[in-house]
């Protein structure tokens, strides 16, 4: 519509202006013509009446005067007549103008003095009237009086209004005709060819080559279509060649790298790119209210840390909630943008949620319900019916957005986490041919715990709409298989680790997630400079430094960690003034009551313990509460002689692996909770039960006193584990499993 108006508006404006100018001129000419005609008629009638008026006035015949003016009572257009004596006094007037005598008319004296006729246009009550005054003169040249003819001019204005009405109708008809012609011309010459080109491109993007045909457009659009068709053909051939080359390279390489993962994607997926969906977006645009500047930041999220390297390698589309307050400024008309901002590797499609949707779906059902349900940390889950309804509505909104992005064939969707338990089934209802996987980034509880959820059947039914469900460890897979077996009508195949429900089979597999591998070393000398800067800033010279990096979440064991540091310093006082624990803490979900309470609890506990040991400039705990970028965190890892990961319950916990990756000099000791998924892989870490404060404190002592040779040996083993089982290997396992399920 906007394009039509852009095309037609100039024509409409010019046509309207010409017609309006013509109408104004014509109306004025018509009004002047009618008034001239009225004046001639008034003068003629007055001259005819003059003889009778002269007789009446010369004989002072008042009854005759009244009879004379009464003759004009019902005449068409002539509204009335009046007779005046030689002094200008009214003698008789038509009944309907009986109040005419009250009007002040100074021009009568001018008529008597000049002895000539006079015209006057005036308003009487609600009428505009025209009067013609003629002096009555006898044969001797003596003025006997005056006769006045009064005419209604409304018919003149009525004729003008009729003319204007006809002009408006004509103009409206002409404008509608112009608009229809513009629509026809645009559709014939522009819209239809562009639509054909757009449809052709949609088929190409979705891989629907059977529906594609040659474009037969002519003219400039035809030339454009021809070029597009040629480029598309070359691109399709190039993709086929790349896929064959990638398959050949896969057979030669052993170590999983970004390039090897790219080859796998080209070989397995070919023209189809993967669609990944998560609630958390990998990049968000945030307006800094203090500076007025917009920053592009990576959220504090293990999911983002793991998935982003895969998307950089594979390409494709990542569908996520646009949560940044400046996100809308950077998307195109389809809510998409290329990311990372400095080096576009894949597409981010943002889905917009209202505050009500975010509160019910994310803060409510997902994080006050499912999160504490799955993390057995003795925080009671809260389930509200309104939150559940909003959760379902948002899952449907994401499903609709994802379906728009799927190719016609070989569609792969990789769903992330507990926010989208219903999404797999919703996608399958519209696209049963699509291959859908769900990866569960948090623990899966035992059956007794999960059965407390009021919506257990719908959640399990939605998840089993997927072809593949992945967990970090086999233990969580076993919990899920048992949960489905006990709470649903289904068949569990323990040999295949699969669930069959209504002829639909869903594979359940462990895929321990990881990071991109060992962190790249900064420029020579830069790493040491960054570490020295941190030590100077926080007074860490000649100190044993332990670091913790976490969101402020009750599952991370922050309170237990602080209590363990306190007990360590109590039990081993020789480490006082020689040991510092540095905690990087990113606030999270602060609108949820339990999180805001934890925020206050941790701050008060840190303050209390620091006060307990206050002695000069030394304080045992340095608490940095703000968001840190991955680039900011890495020097803290390098500065840490010890890294403490004390999660009370965790799916994997990538902080442990990030710390190992950052220790390129093979220094450092990892103190790791046995309740994390990472504990199954990183067996050379010092593993702890974070609930046992005594054991926790002894583990810190053990790490502080560990001989350098043992530290090096343990870290070498840890780094080998992280290097070999990196996120590219994790993604490759999932892609291989997905493609094995591909519909033919």
C-alpha cells in the first residue's frame, strides 16, 4: 500500500490541485453571472413598478400602497417590495419583511439626494438579500418617494453548492480511478514480477528445487531475475562441491576443531542449515542510561558459551528472545541480524515477548517452577496456572517463528533447555518431516520429585515429540527414562535407550557439553601484564589466590563456599594474610524473591566474615558483584592459584572447564563439587561435597599445600580432557545422531 501511495500520490495531488483551482474560478464566474442577472431583473421590475408607485405616492393612497407590495408576497425569488415617501419614511412593505423598517438604512438619503438608483447586498435575519432602490419622480422632476425591490440570493449560493458537490463527486471518482489504475500498473509492472522472483527465491532457500522453474521476466526486472537465477545455480553447485570435499577431509582428520565441524555440517547437512532455539540470546544490545551509548554484550550463560562457537562454525539461524532494551534497533524487517557484530558468522532471529509473557513464561513457570524442580537444592518449586498458560503460549510463539525458517527438506531443529519442553511436539504438528532434538542443560530429577509437577504429562508428551533428547550424563538419562516409564503410557527400550509412544520413537542420549577447547594465549607478555594488573588492583601480591566465577544463584553453593573459606581460615590460621578468595558474581533473575533474598544474604555474609578477620589492609574475601565479559574473566582465571566450583547441583558447569582452558602454564588447582556433570570427566580435580563445610575447608587446605609437581600433572590431565572432548566433538556427536534419524 505504501508503494502504491508513493506512486499515485503525486498524480492525485496534481490532479486535485488543478480541479480545485478550476472549480474556484468557475464558481466565482457563475456567482458573478447570477448576480448580474439578478441585478438586471431587479432594475426591470422596479422600473415597471415605478408607474404604479408614482400614482400611489402622488395621491397618498396608503391602502393602494399596501395592495401593491402585497402582490410580491408569494413571488418566486422576489421576497418582497417596499414604498417610501419623499422623506424616506416607510409607507408599506411586504408582510414577511415587516421588521425591515427596524433596520438602519442610511443609504436612502443618498438615493434622495443623488436622485439615482442604488443596489445593496445585506443580511436580514438569517437571509442574504439583494435590494434595488429606485427614486420615484413625477413628470415635473419632483421626487415623490422611493420603491425598493427585495430579492432572496440563497438560490445563487445554492447553485454554487450544487456546483461544488458535483466537483467533489467528480474529483472523488477521478481519484479512485487513478488509485485503481496505479494499483493495476504497479501490480502488472512491478509487484507481480517481484512476487514471482520472491517466491522463486523462497523455493531456492528452502531447497524446493522441484517447484522452481525458469524466470521469464522482461526488461530491467527480467535482467535482475536472470542474474539472480544464475548466481543461485552457481551457489547450489558450489554447495554440492563443498559437501563432497568436506566428506573427504573428515576421513583424514582426527582432532575435532572448528574447521572439522564445518566439514561435518557440509557433509551431513548439505544445503540445509541448522536452526537452534534458546531463550537466552547470544548477543544483546543494551542502552547504557548513563552514557546514552548502546553496547553489544554476551550474556552470562553457560549455554551461550557452549553454543556460540558451534554456530560460528556451522552457520545457520539462532532463534532467541530479544531481551536487550535496544535490540529492536539492530534487526531487519524480519527481526534478524548477523552476529557476531564484528564478524557475521550466523543469523540471530529475535522473538519479542511482552512483559506479561516474560513474567509468566520465564520468571514464573521456567525459573520458579522447573528450575528448582530439577535442581535438588531444597528450594520449593512454585507452579501457577497463569504461568503455565503463558508458558504454553510463548512456546507456540517460538514454534511459529521457527517454522518460518525451516527449509522444505532436511530440516533440523536443535532446542535448548527447559524453557521449551512443548516446542518439539508443536513443531512436529506442522512439520512432521523435520528432525528435532532437545538438549537439557540442567539435571533431570528422579521420578518422585518430577511427579510433584502438576503438568507432568503435558511436559513429557511435548518433550517426546522430539526425535532426540540429550542430557549431560547417563544418570540424568536414566532418570528421564524411568520418569517416562512410570508416568506415561509408553514403552522404554533399555537396550536402545529410547522411548516409544504411539509409534513415535525418541532416542535418549548422554552428550557431556564442553567449551571450544584450550583458550588461545594472548600476545607475548600480555597475559602476564593482565595478571599483574589484577594483583596490584586488589592487593594480591604474594598471596594464594582462589577464584570463583558464578551467576548469583542458589544452585551454585555461594553461601557454602563463603562458610568453607571461613572454616579454612579458622582451622588453618597460618594461611591468614596469605590467602584471598576472589568471587566474581553476576546478578541474575533479581525480580524473583528467592534470588533477591540470596543477593542480600551473600553480601551480608561476605561483610560479616571480612569483619571477623579484619586486620590492616587484608581482607579474606573480595566480592565483585557485576557482569563480566568472557574477555574480562580470563585474566582472573590466570591469576587464580585455585578455582572453586561448589555447585549444590549442576548439569555440567562450564566454569570448571574454562578455568582449565585458561591455565596454559599448567598451574592451578580445580576444587570441584561432585554434584556437577563436570565431575564425571574432570577426575583430576579435587572433588568435594559442598554441603560438608569441614570437608570443603580441608579441600582448600589440600589445594593450597599441593606440591608443584602434582599440580602440573593434574592440570596436564585436565587440559588434555578439555582439549579432546571439546564442544566441537559434542556438537559432532549430536549432528551425527540427528542425521542418522533423517527422513528420506
